[in-house]
């Protein structure tokens, strides 16, 4: 089978596809080690017309259906060693091309990061840290006496897709009561995850720690509003590793301004990054990180490994785990 590496961001490709992975693929496929761009494909249509397999990662170019049919008429699969495929997948799927994504691999570090923040939030870490940094030591020790901790406390998860489900699985090792809001969560899956389905309003009003894992689509934009943040229990913490567009940011700023006891831990914003003049940068109860929850450093190699294994399953006619369908795009991140 003829395959190519296709990516517009060379630095991303070289970070994700290490020499070991490339060598494995070269042993299985008619594949050179060059990395091509969309411009390469369009400028030399005869050269790529028999391509059957594409391997990519962040920087996968967008093609129209007409372009796919003309320039890549024999294409069977795209193996995407990264997370969301929302930006490029639909034209390929409409042309009958299978799309596979390493979203499950990228979910692992996000879930690890999230669980760490949840446990820290339960211990009052963020409130104590800013009080100590501000030399308000007496106030910090007083707050310590009011801290409830993590035993039998309620944690709320918004969304139980791949990442939310993995967070729920990881939280099973803690003595926590986990509530979840997800309109697509079945009774069977809720039971398997050991979570209690509730409404979004109930989740915010009941949980001292709330973590967002909503899929990023038009239906979820602006879903999280002042009415939710403002009713969180005292010393509540809102964690966002989903997408910034799901929050009405002015509403979150308002809630954080009115209630100094609340904390926001934001790994994502909209836009990203925010302007230095944004209130998120000056509010002492807002902690931001530069979108570090996902795969970083050596973690990104895991995604290529997932796609190599997925190709091995595909080529052997075995069941594949990470194929993306058009139906899945309606609800996944």
C-alpha cells in the first residue's frame, strides 16, 4: 500500500513521529520519509494519485470533497496522530475515506492533569496559594480550618466523552461522589463509570469542584454562564480543559469578581491566548495555564504509536478502536 506523511507544521510532525515509529511504518508500507504539504499534492497530482494511506498530526491540511476526488482518488484512510478531527474530517468521510484519530491517546494526559487539579482544589490549594503569596498568612491558616477536603465530597463532570469518562475512571480510586451532566450519557455507562447523572444547574449548585469536558461544537458554545458559576458552593473551583468558547467569559469574570471565594483554573480560553489586559490576567482567583493539559513533550509520541497500532489492525482486517464516524462528530470534541 502506498502511504505518505502529510502535514503543514513540520515541527509538529517531527515531534510526534519519532524515528522508531517511522521505521515501523516503512517496514509495513510503500512509504518514504518525506513530509508533504497540500501544496505538494496539488502541484504534482500524478505523483500522489495512487496514495492509499495518509499519516498526519496537528497541521493536517483541509481538503474539499472535489479536491479529494481529484487529487487523492484512491485514498482509503487518514490516520491522524492528534486529537480532534472536527476541522478537516467531514469532506474525507463524505468521500468514503476512513478517518482514525488518536483522541484516546491525547485524552490520557488531559485526564491526568484534570484529576490532579480536582484533588488540589478539594484541598483548597488554589485559595491557600494565593493567600500565602499575598502574605495573608493568618487568613490562609484560618481558611485551612474551613477546608473540607476530598473525603466523600461531590465533584461534577460536564461531559462524559473520552476525556470525561477517563477522568471518572481515574476518580474511582478516591472516596468522592461524582455527579455528571451529559445528555448522551446512558444509564449503563453512568453505572459503569460510577457517576450520578444530574442537570447542569444541579451539578453547579451541588459540587464544590466542577470540571468541563464538553464536546466543542455549535450547540455547546456559550453554554456555561453566570447562572451556573454564581451558585457554586462556597470556595468552589471551576476547571476548564475543554474549550474556552463553551464559557461566557464575561459571566465567569463577573462571578469571580463578585465572589472572591470562587476559583477558576483555566487551561483554555477564547481566543487563546487572551489579551494581557483581560480580567483573567489580573483576577487573583483565576489561575491560567497555556493549554498544557494535552500531550506535551515526549507524551506526543504516544499518539503516533496509537495510529501505528490502528493501521496494523486495519491492514490485518482486525477491528479498529479509534475510527471516527460522521455521527460521532455530532458529539465528540
